[in-house]
């Protein structure tokens, strides 16, 4: 068993050097509360950063967050970590041992980048909201020495209307809103409660935006036992708003929080959200995911069903992590973590019924013929899988015999047929013996 695990971990470490495009999107650290922003044609991700509690932090069952990183991507597939931009020891007003750097936001105005973050005050109780300013989205950011006066709460979301007026939204049980001065660091009006939202069940984590003249107040809300993402629509940044619908249901993973942002990039809208995929036993170690989001004609939002596959195109010669599937057959497919301790090793899929299949969409086979395929797989009794295009009975690219072995290892096979362009990949089990599959790569 230990041998099997170390082989699986080694394979996963190898995979960690390659491009990713599945959920969760950041695969080497916990990330939560994602605010995504497009700056200079690139997607920037400003999440909070969950960490396992260090010795010095007494509340082992609570959120523990000491700093913020920023990430960027041009294709939503390859993410660059630009490192720490703000940390609890380096902000004058923040209690440096509070590990309370909760959900942030960032916005650009006149060529400056304003990063808003909540944290516990050094003096007194509760949360203040600070601002750190940079000339580039990646930083370096300089935190202001004081939090924003009169704004006490968490989860800042900042919005600049078409007329140039900026607004700060934040939560403290309910959602508050205030106008911001042009300097983006002081309130121009006293905060008011947005009164049109649910009054039962915690409402927090506002994300505010405008589209086609409609103003959207979106927020996590506890309707039953855990948070789901909801939204309200209005004609004005300060309301009134009409509670309209649910963007994403509660996750079956049981993660108590969800937190999100909606953003348009290259003519497609996306929902950034989080769950505890990499931490099934502790829901305060979360991970950011992305799925596509669509509006109806009347501006209402279609519910987003979370996927493992996420978004983005995967190159056929990348390691295609088939366990991050887009579709599976009605039975005969299961997915397990490779290593339940080192969860960042990822997952593998098991096909266990004759003709069961797993599918991974939008794989780019490019223009050049790829002649062979490598599969990282295992099969206790030895098994056979087929790789097909576009449907479970589609064009047969390769049939691969997986030798009898308990540990994942690579097997190469010839690609007999080939089709250029972007296709959905199907892996189908033949002859019934179960096969574990970690990844597939065309060469
Ligand atoms: O990440 C800490 C808190 O959990 C956030 O501020 C809330 O929105 C919830 O996600």
C-alpha cells in the first residue's frame, strides 16, 4: 500500500510541473474568496489564503489567513503566482497575530491599483477594511497606515459606476454600502444597510457589478445550513434591489462558506467560487474554482452547476487529468484522492463497469499529427481502455492494454486514427476489469 502511494505521489509531482485547466485552479496552496478582475487584457485572481493553523494560532477549527497572493492568467489555464502582496505583519493597523486576512478585492483607477482587505484591528475589536496601493496589478502594494474610517466589517467589494462614482460594499451580518471619494481610500457618505436582501440566515461576501444598465448585488446566503450564492437586481448602485435567484446551490462537499465573483473575459462570463475539494475533512481550507456563467435575455443569471473540469482548453500534449472530467457514464466511474494526506497530489479515476466511460471536454489536438499516447494507469487484473473522440462510440484513436499492476505506471500506445482541432475526449473501459487512470498525454 505504501509502495502504491509513493508511486502515485511521484506521478502526481511530475504532473505538477505541467499546465492545468481544471478545478480547483490553484493546486499547490489553499485559496479562497476569489475576486477576479481583468486588468490590461489579463485575468487577475485576488483570493484570500487559507493555511493550516500554526502552533501560535489557538483556534484550530477556524479560518487562519496571514497574507494575500495575487495570481494571473491569460488563458484561465496556466496561472502565475506573483507571490505575497500584503501580509499581517506589514500593515500598521492590523493585529499581526490575528491570522484574519479575509476576503479581499482590487480595482483600478487612473492607473493605480487599490487592493481592499479586511483584518482584525490592532487596537480594539473586530474588523477594519484597509487599502494597499500599487502601480501594477502584481504589486508591489503599499498598505495605508490606517483602515478606512467608519467602515467596520469584512468582505469589501468595490464598484466604479459609469459616471465615475465609486462605491464600497462590505458585510457585517448584513450588507452595507457607502460612496467612496475619488481618492478611493475614504468614504464620501455614511454606510447604509442594503435593506432589500434576506434578513434570515447570514448574508455576507457581496460582489457588486453592472451589466447592460442592470446593477447586480450578489452574495452568499445561508438559506438552509450552508452558504449558497444568490443575487438581487436593481437600477441603482444603492438599491432598491429585488432578490432574484440562486447563482450556485450549496455544495454537496459540505463546505460551509462559498464566496465568489463574476467577471467577463474574452466575451465569456465566468463565476469564480470556492469549495473544500483539497481538504475534505476541514472546510476552512478552501480552493478556488471557475465555471462558465450565462445570462438570460432579461438579464437574469442561469444557475451554475459546479464542475471538476472547470474552464479553458487543454492541449492534447498536456497531461490531461481525466479525473477532472466533464461527463461520466451513469455508472461504473469513481474518483479518489491519490494521497489523502498530501491532497495536492490530486485524484485518479476508476472505470469499473464494461463500457463505462469518462469524458474530458475541449482538448486541442492542434494541427500536427500526434502519433502516440501515454497513459498513467493501473489495473489489478490487467485491463483494456479505448480512447475515442466526441462520444463513447466516436472515432477510436487508440486501444491500450494496461498490464496487471497495482501501482500507477505509464503505458504507451500507438495512435491509429487522428483528427485535428478541438474535441471532447472519451476513455471507455473494455473487457470489464477495473482500471485506475491518473492522466493521459498525446505525444
Ligand atoms: O474567508 C473568510 C470568510 O469566509 C470570508 O470573509 C467570508 O466571505 C467567508 O468566505
